[in-house]
C-alpha cells in the first residue's frame, strides 16, 4: 500500500486512535465486531471533526486567519471541536447555532467554556447568518476563515482518507466499515481513501438525517474532490455509495426506542458509551442489519465510533436516555 500524498495538516488529535475488539457483542451477533475509537481523538472530548480540523485549520493558518466561523445544531459536536481548535491555535471563534436558545448543557456548555461566541439562528437561515458573521468579521478588520457545515469541504473530508490508511496500517482488514453519516464528509473521505488505497471492504454510512438520494450523490461528488486534492482523477458514481436511510426517518436528534436499545446494548455488554444523535443511531442500524443477516456470519465489521459523547450530558436527552422501555 503506497502512502497517500501528504497535505498540510496541524496536529490536534491523538493518533492513531485505538481499534478494540467487542467480544461479547461479536458473539451475540456471530460477527467479528471491532470498534475504531475516534471518540478518543482527544480534542476537548474529541470525535470525527478533530481529524477534519487538522486539515481545515492548516488551511486557515496558511491564509493568516484570526477567527474560525462555522455552523451546526445546538448540540453540534463539530462546533464544540471547532471552538477547541480555535482556542488551541489562538484564534477567535464564532458558532452559528441552529435552534432555540437553551440553558448550556452538553456541547453547548463546552462551547461556552471554550470561549466561542454564539449566534443563534435556524436551520433555514443558518448559511445566510454564517455568511453575515463572516462579512461582519471582515468589516471589523479580522481575517475570518469559514468552515462549512460538518467541516465537510474537500480538505476536511480528506482527513478520513488518512483515517482509512491509519486503520489499514493497524493491521485490520474489515469486510465492512459502519458509521454515522450526516454531512457526508466522513463517508466521502473513506470512499476516496478506499479508491486510492485499493481497499475492497464495503463502506456503509447509516444516515442520521438525510434521505439516501440526497446523501449518495453528495458523498460521491465530495469523494471525487478528495481524490482530486490528492492529485488523482477518479469517477465515483452515487450508485457506488452505500447509505442506509431507514433509521433516519424519525428526524435529526430524535431519540427513539431503536437508539435507546443500541445505547443500552453497547453500554451494558461492552462498557462502551455511544451518543444519542449519531453513534446511537448508527449502532441501531448496525444491530438491525446484523439481525437481518446483511453481514454474512463471521464477517469482520468495524464500527467506526465518530464521537459525540458530550451529547449524553445534554439536558434535552436526559429523560429519554433514562427510559427503560427499550430493554
Ligand atoms: C458530525 C458527526 C458525524 C457525521 O459525520 P459527517 O462527516 O458529517 O457525515 C457522525 N458522528 C458524530 C458524533 C458527529 O459529530
């Protein structure tokens, strides 16, 4: 395996993250189930955005940026990690959060501790408000750097091509890689990495919010852009991108019996904590697909833990997470 070309990158994460067996769940499911611990990337509780930020922040620094701006939901893990990266590099940070203002808990609490400035917005207005905040910073004589939703620019997504390379160097050859997919950057990076590294396992994104017909072409296009960033021309069609969207139907951040069952199962059979929004939903999909026999017996499946742990401490999920009806 020849290494991926190197792109400018600032070290923010503890890498490589561990790969651990999940023996009790493996036995229960008749699979070799492993977990890739990107909840342990280390930047203010970490998560998949830490890897993306290593490349995004390098771009920001190259442009002489003094402020990072980005957007997300009220309990955005991406926003929390961006706030931490800005603090770490001596930059200011503006977060445009879509949703109603609420008392700080979970990620929002950490955004405050990390010193980020919060602008309240809505899902409809969020990109316009982000642009306005960018222009306002420019007018004030600052050098703002705008990070798109989910950090999913081609440079941000490229981090997951490196992440796949890291996994393969750890000696793991999975038949399947399963994870939560939302803005598509993680999946695009993995798909691009698979193309460039000749990885032949299947890459399965469990959609957290978007319908597959929206997410698949987005991932394909972004994966092509990631390949281009590495100097390779690749055609990747939406048909090659595997997204399961059946679990996204209740909507973003809605905790149902399915997520609750998955969170309880992973916590109580492996001592592994999932989050209510992303990894809980992805694990619910994994458990359901395993029961339906989608993964042939004995397959090696890597569950890529993308983080989100502070969401467990968000006030809005407390009652739901303590409910026992799923067990
Ligand atoms: C952002 C996020 C995802 C989704 O990653 P994308 O690259 O946006 O698809 C998954 N899990 C967690 C915990 C996240 O914060």
